[in-house]
């Protein structure tokens, strides 16, 4: 198909893509959002999962009132975990109400097209010309499997993001590698599904978040610091609520903040569920893994250097995500080679723009620039506002697509 145009193409329809689209459309730009709303959350997160973030930190970003998760679900207050399916439903409602439609396709290629724009090819075969592209692909492309497990077949080793139905492991011995919420909850849900999980954690002691107190004495609040989307504390509040300032810190400081803020820990509400159904081995460092018969043998070492072997039928690596734009196959090699990076992550301007004009990155890919809040839903509104206002300053609005919700046409007072 030949070249319809759009002001902006957004690759991805998760929290960051949907939030950015809502702000762009409110400013009058023509936007095409490519992707099924909340698909990764629905297809790659395990059934029975709960969000770790508090309800107030799980809002998507929109310029209109009434679009927050807490508006949609006012009964969810501090300390009440959000079921995965409730959050997915909210994201899809948001897509319909604040965005006005997405396209169930995938972005196959983004390449430079002409002097000031891009050509975006979709899985449908259509090619779009556009002045700006927002890469909001979430965490999926950056799933990290340790070198000790890499290269083994998928029927033996997988990442935790590869599973929505853990019931397929019923009756099987499954080793889970990790010590954070993903690892702990995966182990619990495996046990719920009838599997026999064995948690292998590098940390000597598993950490657990404390129960949040909705009402705190004034003295306690003053000493502990304000509550934010990343937790409690003065510095944590800064990282969560003022990410624009994080960008001005030295690079090494930013990297340390991203690495150390919210280290691996389980949600308080999960602790009682990690019971004797789950074997737990802490202080274990991965050494190697080899195929053995119909299963896998994982060799670890403890702090004394003693080697221990764990046999399992499958290993799930709940080992997080590491940004590397070389893993973004949707970016044409020539374009990818022009993007300035540090440690695999794009170097971004104050407006989330890469070194190639008109190309923006939102979500986890922006964490090395704006700090740890970009790893979480709570950062979506900040990113969306910055990106949308920068694009509209550079790109005069075109005709609003037919069928757009009327409420989206009304800017809030801060934009008048």
C-alpha cells in the first residue's frame, strides 16, 4: 500500500503509548497508534498476578479529568493491590475514551524518509509517512536472560514475561531465578497451579516491602518523607515526581539511582503466600546450566564457593529487563546506527527526543536519562506531556480524524 501520512506514529499501545497519544490528540495532531491496547500486559503477564504499584501510582496520563485509574476505580485505595485483569480493562477503556482508537498491527520497520520525516511499514504491508515517531514498545524487547542460561532451548529456559498461563507447568519441577517481585510471584503462582517451584536467589535474605499506612502521624511523615509513586522518602519523591531534574545529574549518578532505587523485594501482600510449597535457596550465584536428559541441571555457587546442582524440568528467569536498542528490530539498521547511546540506551533530550530529530523514546528506554520512574506506569504522564508538547511545537496540527471523542478536543487549563 502507498503512503498515507500522519503527524505522529506511535509504536506500542501500552501505558506510555496510550498516554502519549491522549496528549497528542488533545493538542490537535493526527496520531496513529499501532498495537493492540495492553497486549503485552494481557499476553505476557501471568494470570492471577497483581500489580505491585499502588492505585494512585497506576494512572495513565491524559489531559482530561476523570481518566485516572483511581477515577475509574475509586474503591481501590492505598494498600489494595490491583488485579492484572482489572488494570488491563482500565487500559483498554482508556484507549477507547481518551485515544479514540488504535490499530491491531505491528510496526515492522521505521526508517528515514526524506529530509524531515520517516517511513513506517506495518505488518499489514501499509507504509505511513510521518514527521515524528514515538517508540513506546515497553519492556518486552528487553527481557534479560543471564548468560549462564542463554542459548538453551525455550522448552528448557524461558523468561518470566513469556508466560500468561503457568498451568502448563502443573506437576513439574520448575526452578525460578531471581529475588524480586516477578520471581517471588511467579514461584507462588506456579505453586498455585500445581507445579513444584524452587526459587534460586542471589540475595542472602529475601526483602519485603512494608505495609503502607494510609494515615501517618505528622512526626512520622516528616521523618520518613513524602509518599510518591515509587514509595516513601525525600529522594524517592524527587526521582518519582521530578524526573526532569534527574536528567541533569551526572551519568554515573543516574545509573546508580536506576540500579538502586526499589531494589529486588516482594510486595507485603505476597509474603504469606510464599509458603512451604515453594523451596527457597538464597545466596546462590549462577555458574552454568546444561541440558540433562529430559530436563536441565543448574549449577550455582554459594558465598563460600561451594558448588550446588539443582535439577528441574524447566527454568524461568525472572531476571528483569536490560535496555539495548540493538534489540529493537523495528528500527532500520541505518537509523539505529545514527542514534547516540550510552550502555545500549538512547541518549535523550529534555523532551525524550533521540539524537535523530523527530524520533522519541518513552518508557523503560528512557530510564537511563530520566531515572527509575520510567520503569513504572507512574512515569507515563510526565513522558507523554513532554513528548506531546515538543512535537506540537514542531509540527502544525492537521485535520482531526473523524470519530475522535469530543472530550479529547478540549485542552485543560494548563494548556490554554
